[in-house]
C-alpha cells in the first residue's frame, strides 16, 4: 500500500511541475506556433513525465531534467519555466544522498541558463535567479537530510538501548525462575532428609533408625526424580511440569517425617499449566516450612475454586513460625504475584501457622 501511495505522490508531483512548466511556456511564447516552441513543449512533457521515476532513478532523472533545461534554452534562446522540473529533480538527487552529483548538475544547469540568458536583450537575470534556487534547494535539503539522519540515528540508539534493557530484564527473570524452580524442587526433599537424619541420630532405636534410613533413601530417590523433571522442564524438552495431580505423592513424602496431613481438594477442572505449577509449588514449600520450623503434628491442605480464582491454603497446629520471611515465603509470594495473585502468611488465632494464596485464572479457564 505504501508503494502505491509513493507512486501516486510522484505522479502528482510530475503532473503539477509539468503544468507549471507548460503554462509558463504558453505565457512566455504567447502561444505555441513555431516548430521550436512545439519542440520545447515536447521537452517539457518528456522531462516532467520523467519525474514519475525520480525516487527509483534519481540521477538519470536529474540528467534528463538538465538536458531539458539545456534544450529549452537552445530552442527558444531564453531560459524558461522548465526550471521547475529541474528543481524537483535536483531536490530528489540531494534528498537521496547524492550530494556530489547534485553539485555537478547544479553547476551545469547554471551554465546552461547563462548561455540561454545571453540571448536575452533585457538581461532579466534569470541565471542569478536560477542559481539562487539551486543554492536554496541544495543547502536546505542537505540540512534537513542531516537533521533527519541524526534523528533517525538517535531513535535507533534509543531502540537499541530499550532492546538491551529488555534482554537484561528477561535474563534476570529467567535466572529468578530457574532459581525458584531449583529451590522448590530441592528444598522440600532435602529438608525431609535432614529431619529424618536428625531423628535417626537422636533415636538410637534400631527399628526407628531403619525406618528413618528407608525414608531417606526414598526421599533422595524422589529428589533425583524431581530434579531431573525440573531440569528437563527448564530445558523445554517437553516434560510436563508437576501440578496438583502429584499432590498425593507430595503429601506421602512429607508424611514420612511423622506429620499427619489431611487434604481437602475440591473438584476442579484442569488448571492452566502455570496456575497448576504455582499451586503445587506453594503447597510444597508450605509443607517444607511446616516440617522444618513449625514443630507441628498435623497439617491441612485446601485447594478450591472461587469464581475466577483458585484458593490454596496450608494450615498446621505447630508452635513455631518463621520470623523474617525467607527464600521460601518470598518464592511463594513471587509465584502468586507473577500470575497477578496474592499470598498472605501468618499465625492462626487458635495456634499454628497459615499460608493463604489466591491465584487468578485466565478468562477462558474460569472454574464453575
């Protein structure tokens, strides 16, 4: 579409310049009767028609316009309004960046005008007028072109800086995402291993020690499986990231530390992958904090839809609660906020600790 607009504009300029030159010829010659005047008319028509191609072939069109100026002066022994055609052609040559060629064409046209003006008995100074026009065109267009190039370069520099800032921002977000995934994948299982190892050390009962070692073995196996799945997901190799469909495995693993966990999972439609992963990781990290800090014996996990959101809650009956928020709570909050949701944590009125997350759903995935 822009190509056709450009061609239409070139045609309009050619027609306008041709009309001006043609009317000037008729007024100057008081009609078109002599063969030389008809030849000059043909020169005007050909040169003005060539302006239609001035953007694609600026230098050849400039040469044609120069030839028209020379031929017009030689035919009628006086300079004429065909100068308008040449000025348009010269403007295009300068605007396309051919400054040296424009200087050459301008000097040649001044000489041609001077030759034609020498036949004039009145000495109307058309040569000086033409030279003034050429200087104004060359200097003005050159200045505008330099200003345009400077502005374009400035815009390009700003765009490049924005692209670099965007690339740095995305790289930072990707590093945070990887760190968050690895923290959630490893922190939960390693915390359980630590709890079981501590129990084995402080309870020399062979039966309980064997149970603890068995739990450590199974938990470490789960850790390796979770780590492989997380790394494969980060590499985008097609592995499906964990979600609430693995909530049972998560509860079983956390229950090996002796924690009694009850799950209240309302019937929901399949969640979008990013919401499903966030809900799973929030429950995982909340249970990790329970086993590490809460000194709790029981916990409850609730997941239920609430109009256009999913509510995720983890409560325990412990006595301990983290002081300043650590990486775990910070990671949960970042996951919720990344989806446009929120997360609150704090002690319960009747004892224990509570994690409450609200995760918005996309408009096309609202649960009933």
